[in-house]
């Protein structure tokens, strides 16, 4: 099991550029989510998905898009990067607690993004 | 909106001492409270969790207590070791929105040898 994988590990963008952060998990988890981590603010939820084809917004969704075409993959797209999106991004996955399975969330290693 | 407050933001202890981190939550319907440890350059890792039908849970040197009435829960680390140095996050799960987790702001624990 590779667990939750994220690519790239580091990325530098210029303002206005777009890019996609990749996230994949091999644990057959229904629930996947994206967080951003900023100093002193903990982890804030950007978007989440409870299964393939189903996505919803979290606390800070503006400027980000997601899709979930397969159970394994949950990419995060930045449409037009802004300096305020400089952050560390984490993807996480778990079984759905609604299905009665273990709801431990497993985090990926993160992507450090800098927008100039 | 729902939030989780975590204190202190930094904590420094001598090796062998105990460390306590406290969190309060706002959503009285929350029923699951995990604690994560994050080492430098890595993603958070679950170290212990507790559900609302239990008041205390222990795993070796780590324990978590929950007071549902007061809506607060705490992490206790006994006999601290230098490898316990990391950032610790508490979280509370909401019952709606897919069961999303709301995280506290984090506590940077430093254990001095």
C-alpha cells in the first residue's frame, strides 16, 4: 500500500498561472479531501468528496476546483493562482463513517506551493 | 460557524515531564475527536482518537480525555521524550457535510533533553 500520494512536492507559480495538484490513494476510501495549512491557522478544508462523482465545498473553496471521476484520484485545480494561495496543501482520505467503517483520515506528504 | 480552539500554541517541557494540550469545540453534535502529530516536512498522522460515548482513552504514554458537557477535550503525554517534539493538532468531526473535520490551530511541542 502506497497510502495517499501527492505530486508535486514543491511548485512555484507566477500570479495568474493555473496548475493541478494531484492526489491518489490505494485504500479504496470513499472520502477524500483537500486542506491548506498556513502558519497559526491549522488545517482548513478546501473541498471534499464522499465518493466518485460527488464533491462539495469546504471552508475556503474560492479559487479552487475539484473533480472525482474515480475512487482513487482527487485532483485540485488552481484556476488563476494568486499570492494568497501560497501555502502547503494536504490531501487526505478515509472510509466513510456513514458506512460504519474506520474513519481514520490518512494524510499525504503535502505539496508546498509558492505563488509569486 | 463551527470552530475548534486549541491551547497553548507553543509548549516547552523537559524530557520526562508531562505535556497537556487542550481543545474546545463549538458544535455540540460533534461525536469524534482525533489528535494528529505532524513532524517537520510531513503530513499529519493520527496518534489517538476518542468518541463521544467514552470519557477517556489511553495508549501507552498518550491519553485523551473528553468532557462533553463542557465541550472540551485534552491530550496528555507522560514521560515525554525528544522524539515527541512536533506540532499537534486536535480536531472535531461534524455530523453533516460528509463528516468533515474542523482542526484546531496547532500546538508546537518542544521536549528538551
